[in-house]
């Protein structure tokens, strides 16, 4: 029923997972080289790559760019915008948006003040923006830059009905579990490769006196990511695609199995920091920082989420690769899951300046700036991997590029936003309720199906 992105093949998932296995290194601090390239450009090349893209003179032009990013993520993106200003003479203002961003944009458009460009975190949101007549197609220069720097799969998820609307500036590997190295060492825990081994590691950490997991349950999207990894690995890619399109119901036995598996962690007494009620009051950034603060007694030993966790680790004294390490989400079924997400730049107010910004965001120049700052992953294959600030992030980035078109996109991001991307509603709320009461698998399934049927219209 839902016509969002092309569903990407899974053939390379095992290869990507194997590549990511290499990221759990014993010492991967910030000793890598900066991004190379000695060419100078008008803006000085903040990313260290020089200029690979020609941009127009835009003196006197002004742009507004909206995204839901906050904190360090917003701060780092503003450095990218500052480089665009430097190279073109345009003035760019960042507009903080709220979830769901489609509702935020709707109110701005109704008020006659839409931003020129918006970073949309769901393919479903791109489709909605097109269906509402808000989004404008990319011009020839941006499309050319995309064609040179992106695999076909990443181009296709930014298309609607064959037209290119989105530049996937930012990607995410959402199949990673980060852990406090000191906690694991003290407990004698080993990095797991299977779900059963994860449960063993969790028990070992628990027995050492540390709560195994930190869960940012106040942000429902983290819970959808937990579910998607378990479901993809356990049910397989075909079922994943069917559930993403609501071609099978959430009352399907495969969903029951995945929720029952999740309950082995979410429902285990004292396995989640603060218990269910505490987790539901913990926002994502705090779920990370509380795992890497507190010395030998942090609030938790592990936290699940994507490569962008590094931004929040950077707010602590922990060093990625030494104090904070990472392993791929363990295989629940036959194959470890590989789930990706991303944010696409979409033009709402067409102009020479807006098209130039889209072109810049599709270039290696823009992505290299934010790559150097950490907590960022780009699907742009034109970036020198040495632009990434540490060996962990470099390995994650190389594995993503090596996967080409072969990945699975975040399921909730493919859903209608009313179901997969709205705080306090749909899948987010249903899984928050399930975290509160993991014994009620049937109730969670019924609620998920009712909300999905309403949102998909079938």
C-alpha cells in the first residue's frame, strides 16, 4: 500500500556485517590522518578535501534550512553551512524543527514562511512532501553530483515516482551496540556475536554489579530500532519488506516472536537502567552519557544505537575505541542484521541558492567537514575514509560504502509518519507501552496493527 522508497536488496548484508565486525578494535583513538587533498578553494576547505564542486556566487542571497537536529549534531552541521556561506557569499540560517517534521513544515507553510531546504529523516516524509506539492525536484547540477558520488540505492530512496527530490546527506548504521570497556573488563564479559551470547554477556555484567543496558525509552524511535534489528535477523529480509509495506499484519506470528525475544532483555528484572519507568523518562542522549560516566559504576554497561552515538560519547571523558567500544548487533537468526537510516535534504522553496546548497550537500566537500567532527556517517562514496576522526568510525564508513546498494532501510522511516515517526503515537507509543509491560505481547501486537491499519489505510 505504501509507496515510499525502493526496498534495497539484502545480498550484501552479511558482507556489511562482517565489515562492521572489524570496528571493535582494542585501541582506536583519534590517531588517524585528517582527510587528505591539498587543493585550496574559496572557502579554505574546512573538510580538508579542497574543492571538488563548483558553486555560484550568491552574494545577497539568504536561505533557511530546517532539521530536527539538536546539540552537537546541530552545531556540527552549522559548520557545514558556514562553509557554504564562505564559498558562495549566501547567508544561511538554521531553523530548529520538531518531530514530526512534516507537521512542523505544514505549520510553517500555512503561515507563509517555509524554510528553503529541509532535512527529512524518513523516505515516507519525502513522499508526503511531494504529495502535498511542497517538495521541488533537484536541478541538473545537484543530480549530477548525486550521480557521481552515490550508489544507485541511495539515489533511489530519494526519488518519488522516478524524480529525484532528496539528497541523502547523512546516513546511519543502526546495527551497533556500544559498551563501557572497563565494565566488560571488570566483569570478564566477551563481545557477543549471537543473541544468546548477548544474554550471557548481560548476565555477566549484571553479576558484576552493573546494570547491563541503558535504553532511551523517552524517544520512541530508539525502541523501533531495537525491534527492527531483532525482526530483520529473526524473520528475514522478505518478511521485513512485507511488514514495512504492511503486506502482513503486526499480529503475524513473526512479530510475536520478535517481541517475545525483545522481552528477554526489556522484561528481565534489573536489566534496564532505571527499570521500565526510568527508561521511559530517559532521552536518547542521556542513555548514552550515563553508560560512559560514573567510573567503574556507570548506570549501565551497554547502550544500543547507531554510529551517531559517538557524538554523545564525545560529551563525556570516554574515548571511542579505548573506553567506549562497539560490536555489531548480534545475530538473532541466521544472519546478523544490517539496518540503515538517513536524512535527506529536500528543496521546498526553489531558487538558485537552494539548488546550490543541495549540490553542495551532495558533494564530498560538505560531508567531509562533518565527518571530521565525529558522530557522522555519509553514504557519499567520494569521501576519503581518512576524513573520519577515528578507526572505529572509519571502519563503519568503509563498510557502508562497500555494501553499495545492499542494505535495509529503517522500517519505521518507510512507514506513514503517523505510524512510524510521531512522538506519543503509533509504533513509538505502542513500543513504549510494551517496554512498560513486556509480558503483554498480544496487546502490543493488537495496538500496533490497529495503528498501522489506520495509517496505511488498509
